[in-house]
C-alpha cells in the first residue's frame, strides 16, 4: 500500500510540473475535504447506531431464551413434585398389556399348569392341594404337573423379558406421568414378539414342586404363579429373570406422577420456540428411525431434550445435530444423561 501511495504521489507531482497553467482552487479543495469528512462521520455514526441496535436485539433474544428456560424448568419440576408420585413397575404394566393382547398366552389360571383341576366353579379341591403341598415339601415329581405347559410358559417369560428389557433400560430411574408409562407399556407390548422363544438359561424337562403347589422348578429355573405381585415371577440361577422390579437381573425402577404428565408439560411450553424446535426435530428423527426399523421412545426423548435445553443450550445443539445425522437412539440417550 505504501509503494502504491508513493507512486501515486510521484505521478501527481509530475503532472503538476508538466502543467503549470493548472491552478488549484484551495477553497474548493477545502470544501470537498469537509464534505468527505462529514460523510465519514455519518458513516461511523450509522455503524455505531447499528451496533447499538444489534446489541439491544441480542439482549432481547437472551431475555426471551431465559424466560423460556424458566418456563420449561417450572413445567418439568411439576412433573417431579406436583401431585402424588408413586413407584411404578414397567414390567407389570407391559405384562398387563400383553395379557389383553394375547389372553390365551398370558391369562393363566393354576389349572393350566396341572393335568387335573384344582378348582371347579370357584370351589377349591383342598384334598388335591394338600397332596401337592406335601409333594412340594418332599420336592419329588408328580404326574399332576403339566410339564409342557410349565416349560412353555417359562420360555415365553424369558423371551419377553429380554425384549422388554431393551426398551425398559432407558426408563430406569425416570419420573414421568402414569399416563406416559401406560402409553410406553402399550408401545412396548406392540413390539414384543411372543413367538420368539429364547432359552437364556438351561431348562430341565423334569419339573418338580417347591415350597407349595404354586412354585415349579425346572432345572435352575423357578416359576412362581402365586400372583402375589400381580404377575408371574421367574428366577433362574438366583437371578430374577422376570419380576415387577427386575428383568434378567437388571433393576427396573421408575416413578410415576398420578396427576401430572409429559402431555401437561408440553401443553405448558408448546408456545416457546425451544419446544417447537425440539418437537419438530423429534418427529423427524422418529420417522427416519422407524423407516430403518428402529424404535424410539419419543416421550422420554422429548423430556431429556427439554431438560438439556434448561441446563446447556450448546449441548442441546450438539444432540440435535446428531439427530439430523441419524445417530442411534441408545447413543442419544447415553449422551443426554
């Protein structure tokens, strides 16, 4: 730049020397200089004004984001603390849904596991039950046991346990509305394949009674059909394979709000830009995953994204980007926790 300015000065000097007739009007030059300076000042003033205005816009946007943050935070807090909260058993809820969908498979009575009836027309055959209880104490076999029915039921419970677990793991420790859990249970039940039999633990073809007439042992597996917990309980090698609070040894615990649900949360924050962005992103992501045959827990994903929006907007942007890139659901849930 200095060299160009220097060359320009030399050229200007040579022109002045070559044309001595040319007279410079100092008054005109001074007026032009002032005009130029005024233009510069106006330009600077406009830029400063723009910057000032831009700053106000940024502050206003931050104010809106902060207001949204507080609104979403309050709605999520109500889900945890407002109303009555109870411990909920997802395995129980799913089992109940499966019982409605496949009554012949899951709605069993004690008679289904024996070759003789233990009750008829609501009247219990006490003589047979006393005999079976004595057999249970001796832990000997009896022809009264319908071994095939017991083993088939054990295999079915093993199979649905492993399938439910893949969906239930992400719910563990969460707080949602009871309506949310009922919807999740229905969704899981729809995805369970009851024809799929998976023998995770070895099962003996010989079954005996243990404790009483409602407890069957086939190899390392014990089936409890006493329904004291509302659902059958299966344990194998000391591991709770299927129970109200455990699936294949994994503890499954969650808290349900009996009054407030995620639908209420969404209704409260649906007018915010943050929620709309999250909701649109979730809907698109779920559709893409479903086309790939991958299931996504939409309710929980929305909740975790809203929680991230409250805590860390940069982290939220990262997750939304990964959703666009069609990252696997298990990876998303792991990053969100």
